[in-house]
């Protein structure tokens, strides 16, 4: 086998003699292999199982659907609780090379039984394949190689995980060789505060790991897989749904319930009758939290919006509040299509800022947008217990927000040209002569 597996390899077969030579070949390649003769308890299944090789017939040499299908589905269910990404190989003498339809029938039956038992579908990133069991273990290994090389999802994830693994020791060596660990911890605590120590340690160590990964010779394998993915992978059918998930993943992150309030934290407030202040964003500088010099928490308020519904701009009562907020004295209530262009081209006035595609429990994939108003600034001694912590804005978005706040508060006002003068300038008949 030419491709290594970045995680546990799990074999499930009721006849150990059938697979022991194959398992040994995995061991000889340095892989971590676990063998089960049947369905074990969940706690015995290793985490991060990246390759699961299942015999179809678990009870005897003959495949018995009523007995074997529930066990196969149960095992996949237990693996799915420990890992989110796995290549599943149905390896059996009951699968035939010259008749691929038989293998597809097994896969369909297992998916159906899984849904029947769990009332859910098998996770989308469990890639299931059927391979005939022959006495030549090289046949299985070459087929697994083909599966990994042919699927950009699998190839890219595997290569990235292997880069993590092979470079981790170098990153640790750098950290240890840099000096006393206590000095590192003291420096982090002074800059970010003791409350943020665990998160900042992870951030620092990952930054050093990242540097080694980008220099390692194995990066060329990831490059090859990425280029293949660009060439072969079709664009998502619903690009908007995909982009919302991706943007949310990169711009925001959850924090643990015991973490202290920090710069970038977003809360849902309890101002029931004030939609302008439905959400708040903490903008106190991080150094104030670290040095405990902030007597109050400074924040700005914002309002949630999902989309701009159609409305009649001539009737004030039907105009959404979000439209009223971005209007101005000259054109207080623009047409819906104009407002959509302003909002989603981020062409709002300088006292506003839009955070796109936020989500909140219990529906993390229901996305909304947040219009922050720099004129709605407040200071509180502490965050009220009745407020709900939504997420924390990641870098560089939080820095971009604070930069906009600074430029807005420090902007220099110059005399504007009156509307009637501008109208005359735009009138062809006007000469502009004194």
C-alpha cells in the first residue's frame, strides 16, 4: 500500500485467520490497526477511525441479512459517534469483481438499516465502498489506494492530517528549545490574561506547527491532491448554502461556558421592545482585559436581519426597520432592490458595519446578518446574566470592526455642497457662471 492512513485502521471480521496477514501488512507499513471479531462496545472503538474494513458476514461464513445487517449498521453507528470522516470498506467473498451491482446492493441495504435503527442517515463523509475479498491482500490495498487517490475530499483530508502528524514533533521541539515553559506562560498571561491562557496556548502552538507544515516536503502531496480537486470536483449545486456555512466557519467560533468575556464576543440581549439593540458586540481592547484595567465593558449594539422583504416605499408603516436605519434625509426609504444592493455590497454609511452569516443554537445552520450601529455604544459593569452568548468574532474581522469604529469617531467633517447646488450642476442648461 502506497498511501498511509492518518488515524486508526479498524478491521471487523468473525474469522481472524482470514485477515491476520492483511493486518500484519498494515503493521509493517507503520499503521495503527485494531481488530474486532464482532461488534464491540462503543468505548472500545478508537477515536479518529479513518479506515474501517468490515466483513459482510459477521455471524458465520454465510451472509444472513436479518442477523448481519443490524450488526453492520450498529458498528457504523458507534464509529460515527467517535469520528466524522471515514472510509468504509465492505470486504467480503460475497462481493464479486465482475458484478458491481452486488456491492451496491449491500451498501444500499446497510444505509437503509442504519436509517431504520437510528432514524438518521449515515454521515455524509463516511465514504462506503465494496471490495471482493480475495486471498491476495495486495488486491485490497491497491483498491484502497485507488479510493483515496480518486476522491479529492479523502486525499486532501488525509494529506493534511499526515502533515499535522509528521510535523508535530518539530513544533514541540521548537517550543521546548525556546526556553522555560513558565516564561512562555507568563508572557501569554501578561498579553492576553490568565483567563485566555488555554486558548492562546493552542493558538501559539498551532502557529508554530503551521510553519513546519508549510515547509515540509510532503506538502507536495497535498498540492497534488488540491490541484486534482480543482480539476475534477464540480462546484457546489447550491453555492449560497455552501458559502454561508464556510463564511460562518471562518469568521466566528464558539467559546466554552466558563470563559471570561473577551473582545469580539456577541450576545443576544434581553431588550424585548428595542430591535435596534437585539444583539451586542464587545469592543473593549484585549489588553484592557489582560491587564484588568477596564472598569467597564464597552460594547456596540446591532439589529438582526435575514433578508429585505418587498415593501411599498411610500407607506412608512410597511417599511422594515432595517431600511429606515440605513436611509437618509434625501432618500429615507429606498426601493427593496436598492436596499439589498446597499446591504450585500456593504455600502452602508460609515456609522454602520455588517457582520454576515451568523448562527445561533439551537439551529446552528439558520444564518442571519447583523447591522452594527456605531452610534449605539454603551458601557456596562458586567454582561447581564440574562443575555445569551452567541459566539466570538475571529481575526481579522474584529480588527476591521474596531478600525472602522476609530475612523468613524475620528473622522473630519467638511462642508458639504447643498442639494440645490448639486442639482444645478447636474442640469445641462446651467452654465455655472457667476
